[in-house]
C-alpha cells in the first residue's frame, strides 16, 4: 500500500476523532485542556526548530518546519491569552 494513502487515511481519521472528542468536552474542562495543548505546541516548536536548522533536509522541509514554528507559536500565545481571560473570570472583583 502507498505510504501517502496510509498517511492520508490516518490524518483524516485523526480529524474526525479529534472533532468528536472536542465537541464532547464539558466547558469546565476547557481551561485545563488549553494548558495541555499549549504544552504539546511547545514540543512542536522545539521539534520544528530542530528540523529547520538541519542542513541535510531539503528546502521544502525547512520551509514546512519554519511554518510549523510560526503556527505553533501562534497557538501557544493564543492559548495563554484565552486561558488568562478565562481564569480572570474566577477572580474576585
């Protein structure tokens, strides 16, 4: 079987499973899950930075690694902003 087809099937299944899991999470658990996704995005940033400095990879891989760093950074910063706003709702005024 073609590796591209296998990867595409896994990607599509991950999208469906992720969507089903996210829609079933109660609102009280969104803040802890946001913190967990920030940690995962931090790992993505480190891995993408390591790939972007590799000279043995082609230029397309380096471009994709830089894009991964940018998007994961946006995810981390946005996650912390949303988490901070949600936690401010529970502070005394």
